[in-house]
C-alpha cells in the first residue's frame, strides 16, 4: 500500500457510545452537512447491521443534489457485522481501513476523514491500543491513516441509571448485542475517560440542575475532554451548542466547549479529586476487610441530591476511584484498583517495573524517564506504591485516607517485610544508577 508523494495520512475519528445514545444520528448529521469526502466503517455485532442501513438510508439532499440523494452518495460505507471491532473481528477492522484507502487510491481522490462508528459494547481503549500496536509494529497502513479523535456519545437521560447499574453488558442487550460479563458502569466510565470529546445527547429530557450536574460529573471523570451538547431545538435554559461538524471533523481544540474547570465544578457541585499516595504496602486481610465494609455502594450520594448520612461509608460520595496498589503478599505484582457506581474490582496489572530486568525495559530513554519518575527516591522498593485517585462530591478525604492507612503494614510488619524482601531482591540496575549519576 504505497503512499503517493505529498499525500497526507487520513485522520480517523472513532465514535463510541451505547446503543441508542445517538451515534448514528450524529454521524448522519455530519454526512449530510459536510462538504468533506468522508469514508465510514460501521460496526454492529448483530448479523443485520441496522446502523449501516440507516447510514445508507434516505437523507435530506444537499444544495444542488437531486431529491433522491441518499447518505450513501455522501460517504463510502463498509459494514463490520457478526463481531466487535475491539476483539473478535479486530483484523477485519484494519482490513476495512485498507479497503477504504484502496478505493480512494483507485479513484485518485483521498478521503478528508474516516469515521468509525463502534458497536454499542465496543471497548474504545482496546481499539486505541490496536492503533498504537500497529504503529509500534510498523504496519504500512499507519502511513496512510492515524487515529485522530475519540468521540463518545452519552445518553443523558439514562446516564444515572446506567452508572448505578449492577448489571453486566450481557444482561443489557438494549445497550448493544454481544455484550460480555463486564459491568455496564465499567464500560460507561471507560467510554468517557478515553474520549477527546463527550457529546451529551437527549438533554431536552433533563432539568437544568441535573444537566449541569451531569456535565460536571463528565468533566470530573475526564478533565481533558471537551464536552458538547447535542439537541435541536434547545430549551431556553441551555446555551447554544457548539458546532457539531468541528466536533467530529477537527482534532481536539485547545479550549473547552463548555466551562468545566475544576474550580467551577467544585464551586457549583462540590466535585473534586485527590490522590491517595503512600510508599507502604497494604496488609491483604485488612485491605479485604476494608473493601467489604465499603462495597458495594447501594446508592451513590455523589449523583443524588441527598447529603451523606452521619457515619456512612465515605465511599458513598465517590464517583470514581482508580489507580495502582501494592499488596504485601505479592511483592512483584502490581494491582489495579477500579471503582465506579456499584462496581469494584482489584485486578492483576502485571509486574512492577522494579521487578523487571532492565533488559526487558523499553529501549527509549525517554520512556525510561517516565518509568523512573515513579521510583522512590531511596531506590529501595522501585515503583511499588499506592497511587489511587478519588473523584467525588463533598468527599471526606480525611476519613478515606484514615481508613486506607489503617490497612497499611504497621512499622513492625514493615520490618518483617524488609527481611522477606531481602530474600528476593529486585534485579540489578546499572542503567538506573548511571542515569541518576548524570542527573
């Protein structure tokens, strides 16, 4: 797949969100109102790709086009059915990109942009990782296109219900066919956290206060994302929406589409964040006891109007918590703490870099710098640490930190840990020593 001289790689926009959130509506709007040459890939895990049929369905013609013009006249569309682009048919996804590029080469007219509409249950982080892997492996396709913008469409009307759900995706076919046992809230939060843009749809069904609170929640979950409203016509209490075409067709903008700085969110809705950071491992049994006291959260006060009860679990006001964990009975393994709504898990995240020989580290010294930034100053335990971010409304930070601290090893237990640790030391680090001597 040779690239012609002077031909720029095509930017790709990935469109995510649950079934019914409004992805196809947004995509059709773009195709009907843009003069750019756009290629589309529509993924639906069902055997009949309804979204692709809608993209090809009758559409309002542009100026100068016949009344019989369809959306198919506005974009080349490839269907991906019977599987999810993030996993079971990942290879077919890149084949679809290759087919679109080959079609544009045959015509001699390059695309201005390619838009991928994911299935309702697709995992956008997984697809982003596929693009990163393709770049790292030198896939020639990455010289012809690149992943530019991730857009997530959120159904504002059902957000709180989905966030509070204890159901798995498999139990909610209304969100997308082919769902796994992954909790609904876990994928909902991922869709927001990886996005460059978050589009809040169906805001006409929300009160002004609830809509403002939802915008603040989304901004707190992803401070780097830009937030837009998708609504026609607008009720009088909402500001005019940003243009929808730049939302999908341009790279991330330097300024937010809605005011959502942390100070504003904190002042209006009390949503703040803090990082729990310690250089001491958790005692596994005390950590287990703490988690059992905290979870599950039957009703999250952070997304309701009620104030937390006296003596209630401090986690009830936490919207989201996530980060790395160090547990005393697993010296080499890093664990990942993830909590949202009524879902909580601690999972194996692989080995700490401190336990990995330098020969297996990335070759790039710049990446070494990123890794070493997490190492302790004394060099005793490498990058082992507690680093958990908490995001919530009116959180009792002191109570959360106090209860987490109670699960850490005591000074006496830490002495025993050092003794045991000396029996299985980390690999030698000549490169690390040399780098620190140069600093």
